[in-house]
C-alpha cells in the first residue's frame, strides 16, 4: 500500500482574458505529474472529450493542449493547492489547502464552473464555494478509473460545456 505523500500543485492554471468556463479537477495524478501537465495519464479521456465536443483533433503535446483550451475559451485548474495523498487515490486525500480560484474568476468572464468528477465537486463545495459564491456543475470523471462511462457517454454528458464557452 502506498504511503501518504505531501503534494503541492505542480501546474499553473491555464486561462486567458477570453476564458468563459472553468473546469476544475481535484489534483493531478501521479502520471500527470510525471508527464508534466493536466490529464497526462494516457488512458484519461479528458483531451479526447474536449477535442470531440469542439470538432478538433485530440492534442498530443502540452502546447497543443493549451492551444485547444484557449480556442475553446476554457480555463483549467484544480481545487487543491496542496494535500496529503496516497498515490493517485482521491479517496485518500487529506489535509487539503485549496487553490485561490479568484485568480481566474477576477480576471476572466467565467460563466460556468464544472467539476471533472465527484471528488472535485465535493472539495469545491466544501472548501471553495463560500469564497467564490458560485455553484459548480459536476460532470463524470474522465479518469480511466471511471469505467462506468464509455468515451461516447462522456462526450454526451460533457457537451453541456459548449454553450457557456461560446457565450450563449
């Protein structure tokens, strides 16, 4: 069994002045940290889902991923600034310090907040909602651990992000 490890968010948020939606995860997985960017596990379906919703090709490197987010007016970050965790197990998260989401919310015309999975939603509602005064919409996790959702089913459920991102 893995031991608890103190993890600090290794990635900066991705956003620009045109970001209209904010997608929040909990904390980058071990594989994402090894690969140097959000949703870096090869089996995580996040990038395929976003690309399909916006009629784009799935990005393969960090620059392409950032470009896709900017084109789609998506800001991306995590609820957690630091915590103790065993491996990539969201259920083991403890001693949470949350990220200051106002950094994005005060600089961008964010219309909707979305959580990539129940853990991100739960952490946001517990630690950040009072501070931001904003509700979050939970979407099914794109993690490979979420075997209940096929890629097609994820794309259908996640398609709700398109409307606020387009400013409608």
